[in-house]
C-alpha cells in the first residue's frame, strides 16, 4: 500500500504543500534460517502475527518505509493453497 501525506502546515515558495510518499510493507519471517535454496536460488519466508496484549485481536507485522529507500522489487510466490502463510522469494528478475 502506498501512502501519500500532504503537509498542510508547510508551504514552499510557490505556495504548494509538500507531499511525503511512503509504503506500508508487510514484514515476513525467514524459514530454514534464511538459507538460499541451492537449486532454485530462492528463499522461503512466512507471515507471522503478533498478539496485542490489550486486545483480543492479533495483527500482521507491517512497517512504513520511505518509497525512495526501496532498492528493487522481488517476486513473491505463494507456496501452496493449503499453506497460505508461506511464500518463496525470488529476487532475480529477468
């Protein structure tokens, strides 16, 4: 998800309000110690949830990053329909 925040409390010389662009990214946990598969050169990861002690709900770990700090994209491949929380990541994009 991409966030665009307009700062109405500031203006530049032309009277325009600055825009800040960020990205909400779901963090994933490495499986198998984060080792790269020697045949396919992929890494296996999984979603993980944290429990909020003040609520009866759990939440997925998400973080906000500046869009300019993202170096490159990767392929995220679901492992299977039964195990919906595990994915393979391939960072070699042809």
